[in-house]
């Protein structure tokens, strides 16, 4: 083999290595966008899509909401997360096998939660299966928009799903409208997001919460 052949082989190897690196980088980026399982087996959230008004809770908030929902629903309860995928994911991680949780969500990237994912468009608030009517011990809601129209339509869905208990996360500016539509009161616990929001965010409930009005969290489920 001539020196020129060696050079060609070396150059080809460099090009192949660069192509492999590019392919790997694209795979990683795709995983981050879609929230597919990482190399260590962890189930990761997809990147927030701000065009869908997506803002993920930080870890503490997701855990606090999940524990409250699980405390209320009980070991054999049913929990519906409405436009709240971060809370759903944490509930799924913490819940006993006897507890059922579902995610009603517009973003079809969450179809990966097969069996739990229910496609939901708040513009069609009652486009839901009959077996979901009054089926849930806890409904946790985080409407995508801070508007009366969005909350009004979401309220129709909530009243269809909920047996009674409702936990709402939305902006502080929605307090009066939320009280009128859902008969909820503000909680002491203040939810936080991974990417800080300009609008103050609050939790509301239509019952006396078990953990969100207290300083300490009950870590026993």
C-alpha cells in the first residue's frame, strides 16, 4: 500500500468518526426534545415547548403535588392529571401499583405513556370517553393559558372527571375567576418551575389540603 493509500484511509476514518459523532449528537438532541429514555434508563421529560405554553415544575413542586394527590386519592384511588405532565410523571414514580393515574394532554410526545395517555384539547372540553365521567378521586389541573376562556373550558372537563377533590395550579391573577368557577381557595404552598416564570404562580384546592397548607410534608404514602 502506498503512502497516498494510507492518507486516504486515515482521511476516511476521520470522516467516518465525524459522521458518527454527528449521528450521536442528533440522537441525544432528539431524546431531549421528545423525552425518550436516556442511556442510564431514566425516563426524562421532553423539552418544554413554549408555543404550547409548557413550563415544567421543579423537582420539589412536582413531588409536593404528587404526594398531595396520592394522599387524597389513597392506595386504591384514581388520579387524573390535566395538562400537568410533570406532576403526572412524579405521581407515576411514587404511586403504589394499586393506584391508577392518567394524563390528559394535548402534546402527543406523551403518548409514550401508553395506557395512561389520553389526548386532550381544552377547546373540546367534553370530548371524552363515558367511562371517565366522575371516575377520579383527585383531579390535578394546570391549564395551559392564563385566561378566563381557557379556565372556563377546562372547568367543564374537571367537573366531568372529578368525583369531588380538585387541585389547581395557575397564575395568582386567576384567583377570583378560579374561585368563581371551581370554588377553590388558595394554598400556602407556592409552586415553582424549573425555568422561572414572570407571573406569580399559585395552588388552589376545593378542600382542606393534607400537605400543601402545612410547613412540613408527610413523606409516608
